[in-house]
C-alpha cells in the first residue's frame, strides 16, 4: 500500500521561502507522475505543480509560475516543492499526490501559512 508523507510546512512572512518534501514508500515512484495540490479554507483543491517520471516534464499553475519549483529525487523516492516569494494567498494545506495509470495516492497534507 502506497504511503506519502509531507513535511516542511509552517508559518512564514510574505516574501519568504519554504521547501516542502514528500517522502514515499510502496509505490513505483520512478515512473509515477508526482503532483502538489493545495486547498485553502472554503476553496476547492487545486493543482499547483506536477512532474513526470524521471523529471522530464513539469507544469505549474499560473498563480505560482516563476516562484515555485517542483523537483524529484528518484534515489530517495522523494518529491520537493521549493516555494519562493510567498504571498498570503499561498496559505493552504499542501498535499502530495502520486499517479500511475489507475493508481492514485495522497498524503495527509502539510499546512503553509503566509502572514506577517
């Protein structure tokens, strides 16, 4: 059974940076597309960034382009989300997701709060 565990969330001031990590086990990590979603209070969950197996392609939501970077370490079965220039509107619970064919795994999320 696949498990995903996020870490690295916290409270940061506007303009600050955080790096989220998602450590996985029990999945075919190297060939899975890895995604970061976020959900703010009262809003739907939205896709923030994705990276294909072996990191050949990555995509970002327009709202985070140029500020966030997704990367993966296939040797460590871990995916990262480097977040720079954080804004209050980036406040949300951030979820890691792994997808491979019909398999779909989720972490429990990590809270990111951007506030002065």
